[in-house]
């Protein structure tokens, strides 16, 4: 069992625009059956951790569509937020380490995915709970926005691949 941060980043190191949008990513050409793609990654995921901004953007983007995850999802927030019908969404506050044990239990031996954002993934890393990082670098710059990681961390490169215009890296967190 491992805790992963699987995300995409612009070449200048942002995972979302200043207004927390991911629309820039959805217009990119990415092979969902190619190397390091989402469908294969998510097969081994048993629980999700998500920041409030990512959660709110996802709700807006989904519109009337059903919640896209069958796994239980922990949303780290201080706000009251809506829950989609039929979704297993749990709102939490405080240290990520406090929720991690419950997430591991709910994952049932599968992995945990820190969906977004970079600061939340950094909090998992600060607590020694982030094992791996998967980054799909898109062929675009944003100029500003939510940074990939707003802190200093060290990684060991495990694998690299090209998925159409994306440079994909898989790393182990080492410090």
C-alpha cells in the first residue's frame, strides 16, 4: 500500500490556474491508453484525498453528471460543501496524519491517491505519508496559478515516458 500524488503540471510548474481551473489540461492531447495514463493508475486506488478547491472545481465541471469515483473520498476543508448524490465523500479538517489511518483502512490494501492540490500533497510529504509522485508535464505554460509543490522536496526518478505531447515522470519521495 502506498500514497501517491498523481497529477498534471504545466511546464512552468502549475497544476491549476489562479482561479483553480483545470480547463487548460482538458484541451491537451493525452492517450488514455498510453504510458502512465489515468485508467491504469486508478485501478489500484482504494481511497482518495482531495483539497477543497479541487473538489469544488470537480463539482462544477461534472455539472449534472454522476460523481466520477467509487472510492471513498476525504476532502480537506474548513467550509461547508455539497455532496453529490450517491458519493462517499467525507469532510475533514486538521492534520493529514489524523485522516490517513482511516483512509488506509477504507482502501482495503489498495493505494491512496492525493488528487489535488500541491499544498495538500506537500502536507502528506511533510508528515512522511507521501510515497510516490506521478507528474504528467503538459506542453503549455500558465504563467501563474497553483504551484505543483509550494515547498522543497527531494525525489528519486523511478520511470519516465512520453505520452503524445506529455513528458511523464514517476518519482519516489526521498526527502
